[in-house]
C-alpha cells in the first residue's frame, strides 16, 4: 500500500460521523482553496432517483471511444474507494488517492471539517484537473440543489427519473423531490430527462424554462423503438441511430441509454465531435459492476444494488422474466434509512428462499428486524449476520440450475463482490 494511504483513508472515513449536511458553503470553500479545479474541464451532471450511475458510465464509455480524456465520478464504491474516481474508465491509483486526500486535508484542517462526500467530491474534482481531463461526467450523491457536486456548471444536465427517496432531506412528494433534482439545471445549459411522472415532469419543465435551458424529454423529443434480441433504435430531435445495443442487463438499461444518447445529441448539436462508431461501441462495451451483474451461470449468481422501491420493482420484473424456471435464493441487506419494508415486501413475492444479512456499514438495518416483518408474509427467512457467510450458505445450497441474487444495497453488493473475487475469481 502507498505510504500513508491507509491513514488518509481512515481520516476520510472518520468524516462519516458528520453525516449528511446539504449545502454548498463547505464545498465552495474547498474548491476555492484548490483553485477551483472544476472550472478547468467540461462537465456533464447526472441526477435522478435510479439509473444515474449507469447513464454516467455510458456517457463516459462513449466519450472515451470518441477520443476524449474523461473523468467519471460516482458513488458509492463497491470494493475500493478508488472506484469512485475514474479516468478513461479505470479507477485512479492509490498514489493519486493519497495525493488528493493530502491536498484536500491541508485545506479543510484550517476550518470546519467537511462531510465524507464533500471531501470525496473535492478529491475527484482536484484529480480531474491534475489529470487534465477534457470531460468530467459527474453523478450527484443525493438530490441535486444542495448536493456537493452542484458546484459545477455543466454543458448538459441530466435527470434520469423521479421516485420517492430520502424524504427527510428531499421532501415527501414527487414534486418536491423533482424540485431538488432540478436544482442542477443552470442557465443556458441543455437538459435531458427520462422522467415520465406528470407532477415531477412539470416541475422540471418549469425549472428549465426559468433558466432558459433547452429541454429534451424521453417520450417526446426523444423516443426509442425496441427490436429483437435487445437491439433498439434511437429517435432524437435531429439524429437517428439504428440497431443499438447496450452491454448491460435489463430492459430498463435501454431507457437509460436513450437518456444518455439525448445528452450526447445535445453536445453534438453544440459542435462536439462524436463519431457514430464511438456511440455504438461505447454503448455495447460499457461495464458497470453490481447492477444486474451476472458473475456465474451455473448456478446463476446475480449482483444488483437495488436500494429503493423503484429499483427493487425493476429487479423483481427482471427476476420474474429471466429466472422464473429456477429456484431462487435472495441474499438481502438493506440500509435502515431506506423504505425497507416496501422493498422486503416486493422481494418476498419472487423468492423461494430469503437469507437476510447486514453489510458492515453503520446505516445497515438489523436483519432480525427484517425477519420479523417478513414472517407476516408467510416467509421464514434465514438470518446470517455477515454477508460472506450469507453468500456461502446460499451457494452451498444451490444446484447448478438454481439462481442466487444478492441485493438491497450497493454496500451489500460490494461486500459480496469482494468475497466472490477472493474465493471464486469472478
């Protein structure tokens, strides 16, 4: 390990004790101390309830293949912190993480400490400047208006979709949540959204109008035509691309791809050079671990970080259509500040067996509490406190024709992926 990297990471994780503090004052102070590195490259800013990480990965993949140097910032990571900050698809090095952490620490120790996410965001924006990226594709952490990433002035803002999440911070209605997400829209930028819910879409439309931002909406200016064997056609305002295919599992990824293509179309209209070949190869070759990721076929082992009811519904549909003929074991670990009862209820209807576990994260819910709730739905789940042990139990009990799905949180999936990589070489 790079000297002092472990110390820097330990200091970074200690910042989690400050929790979530919406607002831009701290990140603005950090950026000024760093010389405002976020102003040295072009940006695409991606918000939304679900799909924003996949959309960001698709955009990065296409832009890299178009010949640009691209920074990608997403959260959370699955196994290593470095995964949050990528250059041309590759996580930054340990040396880069140590350098960024030390630089940012030197600024915030002179004033009030930032939260974990504020510090990580500052590190990413700093490294993108150091590495001289042409483009940065940045996923919001939570919400948009007061998210630390909203220090950016993007060329294009994206709002993938809107569903109820983090009501204690974002509000308890779709309209309130949409207003928070729409906070990333800046004056004169382009905006693309996959939102279809009328009340939420109305808020986004109003925000775009007030900022004079050109808006492209899925189902209106952007349309898709699905074909056979996973191929689809994109029909935009000016461009049409036929026989596209996404290298990620799930029908919903076609919708995510259409939103990403809408953003790329806006950039092309502004004069950005993106060859058609880069669009086709970027979509077909995109990799985004932990999202309907198949890591074994016999038995089928699937990792999906669905962490809210909307994402769980998407997973449920995939499982009902894709593994209906297999005996299905679910390994589930959820965070306590999520709508875990609703999530557990959806999953109970599709599983033959449920193993409840808990990732090593302070916000994780006690699996015994979930077990008590699920017994009301005539399920008798097994409780295994540690993720690795839960996976071992599921795999030892699975025949080659069976299926195992790990879900409920990206933190659970991350621990599962690390364990499977060590012992099963995925």
